[in-house]
């Protein structure tokens, strides 16, 4: 078994989550929620940092804000999905709840789902449960 495939006490594989958001408060809130849910969480301040974490840490799921400096969530998702090693990695776009105009762009980038901001712990956990298997294989 790889070190990254650790089994938690209830017999489920530990899920690695990456949250990319330029807003420090949202990053911290999402990290707290995901840690409380039992996930291993890493955060990134922008798309470039997130891309390097994808390569180094190989998370099980990525949450990416659509509007980040330097490399936004759409560009990050496109780069992830265009790489054969990561094309199956679920990427969830964090979008403003009042602006669905980016949904077409999100779809074109290859994202797997959208999550409206502001969000809550239950919404994040529900998305992880939907896209990531935590059972022992």
C-alpha cells in the first residue's frame, strides 16, 4: 500500500483534498471544514501554486476558485484535464452564487462540477462523497 493510501480507523482510505482560492479567509474556512470531515487538506493561493501541488501531492479532488490571479481556476482545470496523468482528477469550480455566466467556460475547461460561494461544510463534503471513493479497494 502506498503511503498516500493510508486507511483511517473506520476502514476508509484517507482522501486528499486541494483547495485553491486567492481569498485567505475562504481557504482557511474550507481547510477547517475539510479537516473536520477527516480529509487531508492542502491549500494554494493561486493556480500556479495549485498546479505544483497537484503534481507533487496528487490529490483526490481539487476545488478551484474561478477568479484567481496569475492562473485562474478555468486555466488550472484545463491544464489538469489536458495532462494524461491527471485527466481523471475531479476538479470542482468555486463560483459566485450570483453569476452563472462562467458555467459554460467551466464546462469547456473540463471541470466536473460547480460549487457556489459562499458555501458550507456540508456542501464540500457532499461533493467529495460524490466524486471520490473512500472505501477500501
